[in-house]
C-alpha cells in the first residue's frame, strides 16, 4: 500500500522500521520494504544506524548492503552515495568499511564478475551447510535465529528442499518444525502440504509466524485466500500481521478496503 502511494501506510512503515532496535543479524524487519519505498535515501539512513552499531561492536558484523539492494538495481548508486558520505560521516564510514572488508574477503584478491561472486557464495554456503547438517541442527533445535536455515534454503537444490519438506511433513515437535520452516523464508515450498496449513493456524506464535512466512513465498492463489480469511476473522494484532504477510505476493486492489477495515478495529494489547 505504501509503494502504491498510501501516505499513512508509508509513514507507518518508516516509523516501524526505524523505530525498532536494530541488531547485527541479517533478518531485520521491514528494512528491504523501506528500501523499496524510499530507495537510496533509505539505504543511507539504515547504513548510518547499522554503522553506529559497528562502531560500538564490530565483532558481530554482517554484510548488509546486498540484503538491502538485491533485485532492486540500486546497488551502484547506493555504493557511490555511501562512498562519498563515508568521508564525512563516521557511522557511514564504519558501515562502508565493513562492506568493503566483506567484499575483499569474498574476492580473495581475484577479480570476479557478479555471476562468479554469486556462484562462490553459493558454493561456500553449500559446503558450510549441507542438507544433513541442516536436518540434524533442526532436530537438535540448534539456533535461535533463522539465519543459517534461510541461507541454506536460498542456495538449496529442488531435491534438497523436497527433503526438508518431507521431514517437516512427518515432524511433530513444533520447535523442530519452526527451524525446518525457516528454510523457506526466501525459498518456495516444493508443495503446499496440509501440514504447513496446519502449522499456519498454530496457537504458538513462533510456529504460526514461521509457517505463514513460508507460505508467503509461494505464488499459489490459495495463500492469498488464506490471508484474506485471517483478516476477516476479527483478528488480534498478531493474526492480522500474519494475514497481511500472506498477501505479500497476492495483493489485489480490492484488498485495500479489507486491510483498512481490519486495522481500524484492532486494539493493540500490552
């Protein structure tokens, strides 16, 4: 709605993203959406905020810029702007230095094309996170953040994603299910198994959120219908959020009225 010109939605998105306590994990809520809305200006503001974190603690740094700009075409202009601002802004200098350090580390001193760089990242991820390790880690409930599972899913083969989906279908432990679902935060589910729909209606917030996020990556119209049904069910703020996420790839013009009607009746709880 914000990208389509709704000023209230745009302000709400900016307030939410820039008001959250940012950390050094690569799963910041709404940052990419903010970049899609405000372009390079958003990248500069996010770079400044992450740079301040890096000044305080550089030991837990990630490479952020590719996450912000992937698929947007903004990277060249963002790099030019950040490089210029890094000469006078200490926070952006910290951010830019971190990005340059990551680029040098990936290059290993050898010039590469973008395609070669992506292939190297893919191969490194697949070496570090083979299917067997991901399944074992999920079973052992390893990790409190989606990062490793999401990275695996991004570069997994179709057969590997099917193997994770099969394990999910037969898994009863919800903590294990959450980690298996994290694989599909950036990858499409091979199929919409009834188990995933069941998990998307779980009373456990973590389970439901992970399942809805996985469904939201799919382009099946049933996902859009699911999101609309959640929004029509007199939801709480948490179920409304889940319904909205399910519409990410299925938004239709008529949905705006439904969304506004739902949001106008929600009373946030403490």
